[in-house]
């Protein structure tokens, strides 16, 4: 069996490892923007290509039995549609179904029309002058969230607390925006395989978007994440998790009733608030880094799950319930002014799973790009032990790079628990 993986990041390295664990014993190929050394070492062959050049990807995929698409950009560009038109089986949503991520305005309008729970108060603006007036008229009622409607790599969302702040950000934008109420609470993510009807979820994950320790600094694509030895996180209860799955199921059902059968991975990002569970956003693929937390725990066969999702015969998924902590290593200056740098890795000393992300390899030398470079994953019976495993691994990665050392530490996790307790108590 030949499987083609599209994508070159840390998420795709995690997917590649899961594919290679399949009982189908697939021969793996990859279509990558740059040579991810972790993926390349698992492949029979690979093509270096812009992943949104879906025609070239489809040309390379012509003899594949299955194509797995990792990032959102080729999905939004219609990669699944082109592959299906050529008779190639592809795992991921169509261009129309991928609107759930590629057009935030469409998604909010869809949720409102369909009466899907968890939609915050929002307003859509094609004219940024109208958006500017809206910020001016409403900022006194509380912070606002400004989101470009299109793909921003997880870094386009800005919380503004004053008119000048909002007006300055709007001047940097060109396209339509969504402006939403600013939610207060604790965020978590649920990722699920979907076959158009069945939603088969993974354990909940909490990502850390801010660049610096203590949740300071600008937003990033995600500096790290953790799971507990359970389907829920320490600040959650089972009811929170069930409510999230129910909202995802309602969304999948509403998409189908609207003529869009959603197949692939659905990522729901949720906020536990005083008013209840709210949907921060949907993504049409695995999260990065969240995929690195859950895929190493997957007991089910990834290839079988992907094929059953395509065929509409998905039943359930099985995950080993262990705690995980993932920490990203990024180049100095990230995210505002990253500086590509050479890094060295003493792999013999690392007692954790190593994922390659935005790096390039030339003659055995690893060089960072301008994005997140490497991730380490600790897996253990407790979050504490998983964190220590990941933290120990970081010392064997050398270069002009940094990581958030507080992710998964007891103090930070406890602060989340206490924060959620205050919210539930209304204090």
C-alpha cells in the first residue's frame, strides 16, 4: 500500500509516525514545502513542492492508494476535490467543508443560522471603516477580539482593550474581519476523526499560544501543550468534555444537512466560561502541536481510521490514557523577528519523542527557518513526570533558540485549576 502525506511540519511528522505504525505496512511518500528530516527518513521518496500547488501534488499522488493532507492551506485550496476528481482517495475535508476554518465569518454565520451552541456575540465587516467605527462604539463595554476571516497560521487573532489599539490593528489588515466579544475562561481543544456522521474524539489538550513564560508576549502558532491521564484536563469535568463533543456532533450534522458531508479531522477549540462552553474556533485538521500529544497515544490503526472516514464506516477510536507534555523549540526572535540558525541535537541523550517541524537539512546540518523548529514530547503516568521528561530533553538541543519551560509544570497547571474554580463559583 502506498500512502502520500502532504505537509512538512511537526504535525505532519507525528502523522507520518502514526502512518508507519499501521498494520497495513504502508510505503510512505511525502509532498513537502521543505525537507523535514524526520519525515524524509520515514519515506521511500518525497517531492519538494509548494503544498498549495494542488495540481502538482495530485500529479505526484497519481499512484497513491491514500493521500493524507496535514495542513489547512492545501485543504482550503481544494486538494481533496482535485484528488477525488482524479480518482485518488484523500483523507480530509473538501474545499467547501474546509470553510469551517478558512472563513471565520462563514463559520460564525453558519453557527448562528443553524442554532449551534457556543457561538459568541460577533459582527462581520467587509469594510474596515465600518469595523473601525464598531470598535470605537463598543470598546467601552469590554475587550474585543479582532480576527481576519482567512487563514493566519494561528497568529492573526488580536485582543484589543482600547479604540486606538483596535484602530491601529485594523490599519494593518486588508480583508474582511470578524469582531467578537472577548471570552474569559480556560481553553481546551478536542480533535476527532469524522466520517460525515460519526465523531470519534481524542483526549482533550490545552495549548499555550503566548510566546513567553507566564502567558506573556504575542500569540504564536502554539508553544506547547499537554494532556492528562484521562480524556479530560485537570480543570475540566466529564460534563465539559461531553458538551464539547455534542457541539462538534451538532456541527457535523448541520454541515451534512446543508449539503456538506464533513470527512477528515475536525478540531474544536473551546472556552469554558462563566456563561458556559463557547466555541473559540474550528479547524479542519489536526492541531500543531496538539497532534503530537494525541497521535503517539493512538492505539487504533491510523490508516484504517482514515479509510473508514472516507468510506463513511467509522466507528470509534482507542487511545492509551497517559499524560503528555509537548514543548516547542523556536528560533531567537520568534515570532516577531525570528533569526534562522543552525542547531545541534544529541539524540542519544534524549529520552523523549523528538518531532522535527520547520527546519531544513543540508548535508546533515539542521537549520531552523523562521517558524517553530522542533518539539519534544514527554509521555508518563502523570503530567509532572511527562513535563520532566520533556524538560530534560530540551538541554540536548543547542543553538540560538528558546522554549517555554513552564508548560506542564505543576504551578501553571494548578493556576488553571484555580482559575476555573473561581469562574465556576462566579468570583
